[in-house]
C-alpha cells in the first residue's frame, strides 16, 4: 500500500494554507510536516504554531517528522497543535523509553 504524503517544505511559505489545500484536493492522504530545530539537523523549519494554524485547513492526516534534539520535550505540544502521527529519531532522544511512551 502506498500513501501520498507531500512535504510542506516544498510549499510556498507565503501561501502555506492555500498550498496545503491544493495538495489535499489533489489527493494527498497525509500532509508531511518536517519540524527541524537547527541542532539535530542544520536547517530550521517551523514548529507548533505553524502546525496549529494549518490544522483547520484540512482534515488530512498530519504526519509530523521531528528532526530535533530531545524530541520527547515537544511531543505533548506537537500533539496539541494537531499532529496525528509523530516520527522521531531514536538517536536524538536521551530517554528513549519515556519518549516512546509520550508518542
């Protein structure tokens, strides 16, 4: 089974809501959101405020890929912002068991 999950990193950030609507209307099943902190990976993207503002735009699954150091610190806030799925890098987490429990 394949799931179409375009990443919003490829979107025009000046029209983010509109871009999400466009891919959702075109058949995307998930919206992939890459959260980067500039520490675990060199780039910085966006966080909970952007996810929260995009959540009312579509009912598609929000697949959040957390490329951050110690992602467990943010899991509850990412969920509250509207994430449906959360993917973390195990090597980024100090307390791996506690992070798994929070996800």
